[in-house]
């Protein structure tokens, strides 16, 4: 299972056979600070990221990234939920922003499917409340996954859009640190 948190920032985790995958560097599942896969010419080098790189996945597929992209293209700043609401109401600029977002998120997730081939991808964070993701992403990721068919399921979190925080706290407690800080 690959869990992707699409909120103010963007994070992820991997669960294999019921256990969170860890590693010697404690960064298994680090997803947001890799570059956006298959970047288009106008996506390079991408916005500066706080991590020191530019064009990280986080700068595109977080709610913050969605808002920045919309502002860059339209000159109008709206927070992510307002962009989604405007798109749903039929605003052409907001629909175009959401379309670019879906295209980028499909690429970012397809890259993961190619490496992990997970049974399930679970979305969390504020963007996981966008119903459109669950129908649109599986329609789009096939173009990028190196397989004739993709049986990976995309599902919404069970514990609400703060499930990532909840999970981090849980793992932190397992490691003897209730703050979740590893
Ligand atoms: Zn980064």
C-alpha cells in the first residue's frame, strides 16, 4: 500500500504486509521531494521548494502547489478548495488548473506504481476530499504506467483528511516517541 498525503505539503508512506516500511535512512516513501516525473517544457525547472531543489512533486500536487499554479497562470490567488469549487461551478480557468493538477498527479502516482506496484493507493490530506480524483486519476495514470492494464485501486482514507498526522503519531508511538518525531 502506498499512502499519499496531499495537503499543505505532500508526503507518503509505504506499508508492506501490514507493516510500515522503514529503512536505514528513515525516508522510505519519501515522494514529495523527488522531481515531477515526465516534466513538460513549461514545468522546468519548476518553483523553488523549501528543501533547496526546484520542481519537487510537492510544489505541484500539494494544495499549496495547486493554488500557486492557479495564481501563476491566472494572476488570481485562490486557496485550493475555492479553485475546486470554482471548477465544479464551471469556471474555465479553474477547470484548466484542475486539469493540469490531475495530469501532474497522475504522472507522480504512475511513477510510484511503476516501482512499487501497490495493491492500493490511499489518499489523505485536504486534497483527498476532492471526489474527482478517484475517477480521474485511474483514467489518466494508464498513459504513464508501464503495463497494459493497471489494477491498483485508489481509495480515500478512512480516518479523515488528517489521517497522515494520525499515522505519523501512531508510528512515532511505536518507536517510543509519542510526538511522532523520528
Ligand atoms: Zn522539495
